[in-house]
C-alpha cells in the first residue's frame, strides 16, 4: 500500500478500514468505490449519510481516520 493516501486504490482503502477495526464498514467504501483521492475529499456528511454506515462507527471513522488522513496529507503539501 502506498504511504500517501492520495495514491490508494479502492482495495487499499478497504484494507485500511479493515485493519483499523471496521471490517463491516469497509465494505461500504468498496460499494461506493472510494479510493484514496475520494477519501481525502470526503466531508463529515459524506461519511455519516453517504455510506449507509451506522452512526456510531461512521463518527469514529470520520473523526479518527478520515480527518487525520486529511490533516496529515494536506499539511504535507504546505
């Protein structure tokens, strides 16, 4: 898997969330064909409503994973 999330394939994204402890929810990223670029552009509402994931896991995925990936990716570019 590429270090930079922007280069992740859909499969890399699914693996990431599976390894992060969200195997059930990882399937939603597969179904929606979310790759690294898409993941980095996701807003809170996209994760909470767009993926059809239960609210609890969706909040954790957004707060602890998507936001962190975005923060580290966009800081690197500055």
